[in-house]
């Protein structure tokens, strides 16, 4: 399998400047309900050169529905931790977990693609010190996650770790 070139958890200058704007409720809704459907088409069509997340690294998570068993695709911001890929179930700060989180919890074998490379992975939810370390890294990549966590209320945003099966 060709390795997906994953990025370290470092916020770009543009990402830091946009975080307060993107982390608003309206922008969170925009990215979940408008940008994601566009990225499902845009990322594969441009082999990952163009995406709605601008300079934030994003990946397409291909997963199986927990109830329906149907294939689903969800574009998400990611970073790497060694050989693992890390995704957050922020859902734009919604008090509910995103559907993909439930799907991966039930069916952890997924495919991740950046538009040029893809790979089969198995997901798990990080916990304890590992979760806290990865949460800090995620907030370094995108400071808006702290806003999302406040907005999510008592729901703890899940940190999901994906390891290659190949």
C-alpha cells in the first residue's frame, strides 16, 4: 500500500488566523453541512490538491454504517501520531457525536484517502493519558477544537486513532 503522507500537528499561520472565524456556530454548520459534501467530490477529483478546509490537512474517511451497513464517506481534518492517523469527532461542537463516530465504533475497519493515496486502517478511541496528549496536539493543529469542546457541553469530543492494516 502506498503510504499516505500525513502531516504533523502544527497549525499554519492561516489556520490560526481563521480558527476564531471557523469555530463560530455558523461556520461549524457550514463545514459540516456544506463543505463536507463538496469535499467528497472535490478531493478525489483534484487528487487532493483542492479542498474546502483550505490549508488544513484533510482526509476522506470511508466507513460502513452501523445500522444500514452502507458505505459512507466523511471528509475530516487529521494529523499523524507516528504511523497512526488521528481524527476528532467534534461535529462542529454539536452536543451529539457525529454519525461517523458511531459507524467506526461499530465497524472499525475503514479506508482513509487523501485523494492521491489510500490505505486500510482500523480505528479505536484513545483514552487516558494517550487521549489527553492527542487532544493537546489536535488543539495545536486547530485551536477551534477548544471552542467546539465548550459548545459540546458535557459531551467529550472523541479522539480516534487509526492504524494501518497493511
